[in-house]
């Protein structure tokens, strides 16, 4: 029986993904341990946990020669962690939101969760991920989680005692409903544009390169095995 060809890029990608996952999980665990369970309500915590879960699953699949995670998870986790980085740097003032003790090289936990992990995850996705796997329909599907999250957070803030808005733009008592809903509409539109950019990028990049991962179980490549794909 012929042995299955193993690609060095799979192991390189797996190692980088494990490193990012460990950092993201570390931030999640320490944040909850030091700040309490309310940290679970933050999108930062949720997106870092999602990227860690997705990257660990992918790393295991690449090393064990198994099917990598489905596109709804692999793509959405990168989309949500990118939102974390962009909102932190463009919507919230990092200078007033940097929390946590300095961890390394002057970086706090906030810097790691909102800057380092999003950048690292996005770069790994661009360079190592197999592309042309994300349908355009995901542009709209990914918004469902965001809308549900925002609605639930606002409900929890109003119904639970002692729970304050995790982000300034969700502070209804301070800003009023009109201002909050207007800001949320702007964010959802911006997130839709970001999702369109991510999916378009995925559909534009080569399916595989000499340094990308190789998942021999991927449905896209099995369907197109008889037709050479353009690189």
C-alpha cells in the first residue's frame, strides 16, 4: 500500500496555530480568573476562545491527516477575531481600555487579545489556509451571531443586577437608545463589509500554494480532482 504524502507546510502551520491558540486560551483563562465570570460576556473573550478552538482543531487535523474544520468554523473564527482587533483599534480608544498587567515587551493582556492574536490569526489564515472554500452566503450568515450577541448583551445589561455594558457604545443609560442603535447599525454595516472583503479575498486567492496546507479530504479538491486548478 502506498504511503500518504505528508506536506511540511502542514506541520509548520499546525505549530503556528497551536502557539496562537495557547496564547489566546491563556488570555481567556487569566481574564476570567482575575476579572470574574462577566468576562465571558465580552466579545473579546468569545472571539479569542473561538479562534483557539478552531486553530487547535485544524492543527490536530493537519498532524493526524484528518479533515480540517468546516468552513463555517474556520472562516467565522478569523472573521470574529478580526472584528475584535478592528473595533478595539478603531472604535474604542486603546489608551483608555488597556487592562491587565504587562505580560511581555510592554504588552498587556488587552494588547495580546485585541492586537497580537487577531494579526497572527489573520496572517496564518492568509498564508497557510486553503482558499476558495467560503461561499458568498456566509457574508450574511456570519452576521446572525453578531446580531444575536448584541441583542443578548443589551438584554443582560438591563435585566441582570450589577452587570454593566462591556463596551462604551452599548451603554444605553449613558448614551440613550437612539445613539446606541445608530452605532450598532453602523457597526453591523461595517461588519458586513468586512465579511464581504474576507470572502472575496478567499475566493480570489489561489486554492493552494507551495506553502499552504494540504487537506486531502477537502470536498472542493475531491470534486475538482479531475480538473487541474489554477495556482
